[in-house]
C-alpha cells in the first residue's frame, strides 16, 4: 500500500489505502491535519470539525504535538506506527 503525504501551507494531507473488513476490498482514505495558530497540538478535520489527534493517528491516547515545520514528519512517523500496529493483527 502506498501512502502520499504532502504539505500545503499549514495543512498536511495524508492519503492511503485501507482494507475493509475481511481484507478483500480497499478504499482510499484521505486525512487532513493542521496545527491551530498559537498551539502545538495536532488537529484533524473529522466529522465536520477539527479534533485532536493522538498517537498512531488515533482518537485516544497521548495527544500529538508538533510545530508547523515538523508537522509533516510527525504525521509520517505516526502513520508508520499506525501501520506497524495494524500489521500485528493481520492474518
């Protein structure tokens, strides 16, 4: 699976293929991350609003922090951690 991560201004877009339940079908997932002005917390546009992002790009756990300069590197690192974690449970 190939992932594409690119930064446009203060927004990082991550696109990757995710297997659906059973592993037979893939869907393309695109996620958008940013850091609000005056903050170091990574936020993601989800369900019509920005929400805080945690380790391995999850919704619970330790909140991610970064600067605008390091945001793309943090997203890439956490994406790789997420995929490693998912591979533990693949058949």
